[in-house]
C-alpha cells in the first residue's frame, strides 16, 4: 500500500487497524440489526425482519416527550454556550491583560473536571438556591460543560483571522460593528458553527450532568433509554438506539462538512 | 492538513498553536471585558459549587439531613478503611489503567495508518474513529451488552462456539473485562486523535534519513517515530485515564455488581443512601485522582521532558 510500511510490520499495522475498525463498528451494527429483527428476545444471529418496534417507539409518549425535551435543551444549550463562549473567545485572542493564561485555563477547566462531579456540585448549589425547575437546572449544567468546546473552536478560528483585512476595512471607513459583521464574522463562521454543533451534540448525549439535574417529569433521552435498559427489558430499546445512532451520523456528516472547511478552522 | 488534525483541533485538550500577535487597533473598552459574562457564569455555576462540594466532604450531616459542623476527615478515612469502599477505589484505578494502556497499544497502529496512508484511507479511518464518539454512551454500552450477552444466544458466544474456540458459552458480561471493553470502545478516539496529531507533526525527512542510513523499519520506529510521538501519547493517556476513572454509564450497564466504580458509588451514596458528605468525599477523591494525572501530564508536556537525552 504505502512504501513507508513494508513486510511484517505493515501486516501487523493493517491487521490491528482493520480489527479496531471492526471493534468500533460491531456493537453499533448489531444494535441496528437487532432493531429490525422479529423476535421478542434478543438472539444472535438476528431472526426475521420487522419494523414493528419502530412503529411502537414512534407511539411511545415517554420517548417522544424525552426527544422533544432533549432537542429543546440542546438548542437552548447551543444558544447559551455561543452567547457566553464567543465573546469570551474574543477576549482570550484579542485581549491583552494580566492573568490571560490563568483565565484561559479557568474557562477550559470544565473539560478536565469529571463531568459527574460537576453535575453533583451544581445539584447541591441549585438545591440550596431552591431552584426546582429541572429544565432550567439542566440548561445551566449543560452550558457549563459545553461552553469550553465553543471557546476552543472559536479561539482556534479567531487566531487565523487576518487582522490586516480588519485594518483595511477600518481604513476604508467601516465602523467597528460593520467590520465585525462583514469582515471578521465570515472568517470565523465555520468555527462558530462547528462549536455550536458540537455543543448541541454534547448536550444531546450528556449523561453525567443530566443524571443529577433531571427529575421524573423532565428526563432527556439518554436517561429514558437507560431506565428502559436497566429496569425493564423492552424490545423497543434497539429501535430507540438506532434512531439515536442515525441522528448522530447526520451530526457527524454535518460536522465533517463544516470541519472540512479547513481553511477557516485549522488552516 | 488532514481531517484528523481538524478533528483534534476540536476534540483535544491541547491548545492550538499560538498565533502571531501584533498590536492591533485599540477598542474603546478593553476587549478583555468580553470574557466577564462567561467568567461570572462559570464562577457561580462551576467554581463555587466545586468548592461547596469540597466543604461538604469535611462536614457532618445530622439526622435531619442538614450539613454543617463539626469538621471531620472521617468520610475520607471511611473510603480507605472500609474494605467494601476501598475495593471500589482499586477497581476504578485498575480499570482506568488497563483501559488506557490497551488504548495506547491499539491506537498506535491505527494512528500510524491514519497519518501515513493515502487521503481516501485516512478519511475513512477518521470517520469510523470519530463517528461513535457522537453516539450516546448509553447506546454504545447497550451495543456491548448485546455483543457480550452471556449464554449461547450472545453474539460473541455464538461466534466463539461456531468457530469451536470454546465448547460452552463464556461469561464476560457483568465483569471487569466487560467494563474495560466498553470503556475502550467509548474512549478509543481520545487516544487515536492526539496520537495522530503528534505523528502528523513529525518531519518525514527524519525517518527517511534514518532509513537511508541503513536502519531497519523497527529501528526507525523505536528510535525516531516513537520518541517524537510521546507528546500525543501522554495527552491521549491522560484523557482516556481521566474519562474512564470518571465514568458511570459503562460500569452501570456492563459491570453490574462485580465492577462498581467510583462514579457508581457516588450516585448510590447520594440517591440511595442520601449521605451527602460521604458522596462528596468520594467525588473529591475522584477529582484529586484526575487532577493528579493531568498535573503530571502537563509537567511532562510543558517542560519538554520527553526529549530523549542522547
């Protein structure tokens, strides 16, 4: 294949790589296969073909409610993390002030903090505050864990903006707002979009923060799925999972398309 | 620039290369003020709660569930001294270390192939590696539950028995092995991406030079490629270790009662036992563990201590 790898070394490399690709795909493909198999109990190899579990899932009120909540929550989280994150990224790239590095470290620290603990700590504070609306609590928790992703992507794309273009626009008489809107924003647009999409996906799948802040009335999709999976055996779980896998694939392709616009994101 | 590098820009903790800085035009208000809303938000909803949790972990809970004085270290002592809890701590450490080590060994070839192959191969591998990252952990755990299912109807057992590797079904589900397999699946991309990024930065001329001077492929790898890729290895190992140590879903689905990890113990203490100070103490230990590993990794990466001495 490639002249860099040859002989026995190449054989080992390609074998392990192919094996790992299979390892990554196997459980997901099995879930998808089981979701259309026609038996109440999961068996291998899957038997028959049916779409009845999908029909059942699409009439399951709990699942549809959870889906609605998760999508709204993820949209709100995206908006919130962009609202806080994009200006912060500007400050980090363009600002010159004392303690810049420390502040950057602080803003990105939720990334290395175990999310499970972030959620637990937040639950304690929100309980003390008497904040009982699970939707608001979830929104706050999700913005905490997703905003660092937005900050990082926007910082990366801002660092690549050619400030000469801004100077040129200013020299030609554009005011700051126009300069930002017509010159800077188009250059960082794909970075902002990628950060927002990432925030959406992280929020939609989040479990470790969600598990503390949700309640029985407002449970997002991952929690509902976990409950179905652990407590009762329900053959509609594979169908729900497949729907989630397909949604994720759409997300990945979108992200790949955005990230593929490399010039704006990582040069 | 490859797709994998772009993905790393989004996913990795490592900071992007510093951009050229030059004095620009001045804004009327310092641009630094734009960080204030984010700072205030995170201070109030992240930093302050974390301190609150740290405080609770050294306080006492009375019979009405109110947490306050006297201060005590009893909860930490309990975690270490009670065998039931100490075992959870060791299980967590063991699973995290084994998962990170396995991920390193298996991710290295994948990252190498990803970086050095033709663009088409690189693209496919990158997509396959990244795609599952965005599928809910619950779904991935469920997938492994189906694959590892005990009894003759599970996929793994069916394959092993059809190939006559084993005569009777083996029991993998609800063991530490199952948790390691699941964690490896969930966090594998976190190892591949930093490694691929580090490998992509190695000047191919160095390897060519070594080859031209007569070094066999394994020697080129051991003396040139491997040492130069150490930053990616350290970053990946740290990520996988931290994420595995803090996991809840995978041990809950695949580990059952025999592989309880710190995350599951915290959940149980808070939601079932309602023992907040003890739950908080376990959480603080978990954070301490993760921060310690991150600290060592930063020390290694920033001090350029990874360069070979000779």
